[in-house]
């Protein structure tokens, strides 16, 4: 594992917020699935004394993490597609109220996984593409005829491309250099283009209430932004923040039961018995605990 300085202010002045709960070895690839329920296992998590950014320190190397994400397979995510579609339609409708309707404009979804948001955006008239490191996920998207590139924002196929909108849904917390990824997104945007980021809110009421029991403290999460620290990073990278606020998601009750089991096995077994006993496992419900937020930022015309 390697020591890192703050990705926002560059300082090496921090205090431990949550001691490490894992054994120091790189976790199995299953811990890096989007649907992983390995809550509570994480590296040491610190808070920068200078700017307040919360991050894992020390952490694994870039090469180790890229290799894991390229190897990820996640059939549970595919099974949850209906809930993801409902969530992304909601996010897209909210997005269009701010950035405007599609009208054939272009969009790149970074970390697109199996391409659900790309497909939803295409259906709404966007000229939408995705980029994703997992070969399994890209293959799943391509089987549905979706235009996904295997790789990251550094993929050669994206060289010289510019889009009206770039989105990162639950991505920025996984990368080793969030500021660098935001800078790359800026180069992929037309002047005045929009960047949308969705992530966990480490300063939310739920996060502060639960402390070390907050479910999002996981091996695969390297950064824990607040709305304030993410806005500061975006401003520093040439963006103007237009809106930021909590947004929830839709999940099937059967999937919710598996998430509860990840937190508490006896309670999870009870939830599973109730949901399946009443045959409600396929029912999708909206959930918003206030600890997930979306931020809308516009590339400054002069950058």
C-alpha cells in the first residue's frame, strides 16, 4: 500500500477518522463489484486538516486497482437492471431540467458499467456513448447494441473527442486521482459543456449519525466527498458549480434484502423471508437517505 497526499489541496496533514478494518492485503476482486455488500471492510480513512477532504490513506497502487476493475464481473447488477433503469430515468429527467433537452446533443458516461444510463439517454434522444474498464461489462453492453469503449478517459478512441455532457455516476469515489479525472473530463467537454458527478456525501446527517457504521465505508471507496469539498475540487479544475443536492435511487425489494444482510445477517434473513414470502422481491421502490448527492458543474468558457 502507498501513502498519498490530499488530492484537493496537496497537503500531507491529516488526522485518522476511521482506523483500518481490513488486513492490509489487496481484497478479492469481488470487493470491487458495484453490488458488493462487504460493508465495514476498509483501509485507514483520514481527514485532511487543511481542506477537510476525507480519503483512504494509505491505499493500493493505481496498477492494482485498474487490474481489479478490468476483471470485475457482476451478474447481480444485471439482475437489478429494472431498478437501475428507473433510477437513471429519474436522474436524466433532473439533468435535462438543468442542461436542457437532448436535441441530438452528445453525452459520454464515464464508468458506464453495463451501459444502463447510455441506453436510457439514447432513448431520450441523446447521442450517448460510454467508457468502462470492465471487459465483462462492456461485452454485456455491446450485446444490447450499446456503444461502449473498453478503458478509461485515457482510451485512444476518445482522443480529440468533445461532448456536450460528461456524466460519472458513482465513479469519482473509486478513482485514485479525482482531480485528474475531473481535468480529463474538462478536456472531453466542449466549452460551456456540463459535468455531472454522483457520489456519497460524507457530511450528510446519516453519515455523521452512523460514524464508523456508515455502510459506504468500503474497500473499493478511496474518497469520501462532501458537497463542499467536491465543489471546491470542481472550481479548482475550471468548472462553475451550478447545483448540488441529495438524490436517491430505485431498488428492488429483493435486492434491498441482500443489502440489509450485508449489514446484519439475522435482520437480512428476516427481510428476505418477508419479501419473498409476500412475493415482493421484484417490486422497485424509491429510497433516499440523504447521503447520496449529484453535483452539476459547467466548464467555464475561458478554460
